[in-house]
């Protein structure tokens, strides 16, 4: 497994490719905007004109794109990777996507003599840069065990969750926690601001106690500085929340917390903040 195809070199994908190149893997990359992959080509990655070109002769093909529709396109579209992936190759979707789509990819890959893993990640741009992403795995456990040494190059907390789609369901659990926790982080910072407190000192007091969270420690300081660059795009987070709500409805489960979070984020999307990071939710309170 020395040849890797990587489709989608955005905020997180780009850092993952750098880790793979540093580990001496041969990596072919494709992303819709070629200029976004130029720095990777300069580091030694090979440019592929289409997803199916990235898949040719690759032992492992990673995908990390934006929306389920994008996943459909890169796997099943006119230039989809399933057309050219060689028998025995493993396809790994790092995108946060629909569990039903993960199962569809698994079955289609199996018909073509391929293996498929759904492996959504958590940790944002920081985790991707540091190689400390949490990775949630769905698919055949034997394939996961074979792939693990590669995943460990850019991931730290890597857990096999079960059959195809289980990784995506686990990521929904992750996003549900973030969605409601982010409201708490923003309301806490907004309260401290209105009370005239030194917000950095407030964070110093509350970040390590019972109220502590990843979002508070990592995104709270960005909110204070007015840094809204995306570690994870706001528009993609709305997509994740929609998936979670849809899946919950299929299970007759009502989730009012995530519905409220999605409503607040939609307000910001309508104001043009879709390409900002999720920490932009503070704008709902402060602006």
C-alpha cells in the first residue's frame, strides 16, 4: 500500500496529504480548484485531472469533499473513481456524509472487487496539521486492521465502530455534541462581554473545570480575537446537522438541541458567513 490517491485537498485534506508525503507515500491528488493543490504538487504529489485519474493504480483512495452530493459525484459520476480503481484497492471516505451513502459505496465497491471504509474525522484544521485527528471507522474490521498503519500517520484516536455506515453514525454523535456545546460557548462569551469581564481571564477559569470542552479551549480564543478563518466550514457544519436531524427522524428521535443550533447557523449562512469557521456563531450574539 504505497500508492495513494487523494481527492479533496481543502483545509484538512491538504494537511493530511502532507503527512502522507512526509511518510514517503506516493500520492496522486485531485481537487476541483487545481491552484489549491499547487503547494502539494511542489512537495512531490502528482496532479490528477479527474477523480478516476487519481484512482488509477492506487492501492488506497481517500476522499474528503464537502457534501454528500460531492461524494456521489467522485465515486459514481462520469469521472468517478470506481470506474478505474483496481481490484483489491481500498476506498476510504473521510467526508462527514450520510450513513446510507456509506453503505451504498460499500456495496458498489464490493461488486467491483474493492474494499470500502467510511472514516469521518474530527479535530478540525488543528488536528489535521498535528496529525492527531479522531477517526471513526465503519466497514470490514479486517480491512480496517490492514489500513490502520496509514491512518495512524494523520490520526491519533482511531476506533473501529462496526459495519459500513457505523463510522458516519458515530460522527453524527460527535457533531450533535459540538452543535449544542457551541451554543453554550458563545452564550458564555457573550455574557462575559456584556458583564465587562476580561474574557481571557474568564476562559482561564472555566476551561479546565466541569465546563471545559474542545470548542471552548480551541475556538473560544478565536472568537475573542475575531478570527473566523475556517478550521471547519460553517456551511459544512449545517450540512452535518441536517444529516443528523434526518437520521434521527428515521429513528423517531426528536433532537431539539441540534435543531436550534441549525436554526442559528442558518441565520449566519443567510448573512454570507458560509465560508467562515463554525466559531462564527459568536456573531449571532455579539453583532
